[in-house]
C-alpha cells in the first residue's frame, strides 16, 4: 500500500477523519441533549436544581468526554508522521 507525501497511510487518514466526525457528532448531540435537560429542569422551578445539574454532568458528561477522546484519536491518526 502506498503512503502520501506526509508518510501516513491513506487508510489511516480516512479512518482518522471518520473518527473525528463521530467524535464531533457525539459531543454535539450529547451536549445539546444535556442543555435541553438543564433548561427544562431550570424552567420547572423545582428546588432540586443543584442535584439535577450534577446528574446531567454525570450522565451527559461521560459521553461528551468519550466523544472528545474519539475525536482526539482521529486527529492523532490524521496527523502526519514526524521526520
């Protein structure tokens, strides 16, 4: 298999781009879902707002962090090899 001018395998670069796209989608969708949940909780006027924010941080924050990790891995795969 041939490599491009930067020394990285084209299949690895394509896979890296796909991982970056999946990571961005995960972070965006999970972040928007968490935002909607926070707004609906704050709008209900309940006294448990602090506990609900912690719940959103735990349940929504973990997939966002996983999405960031997937994005970072894809970015690492797309980066050209050093000399």
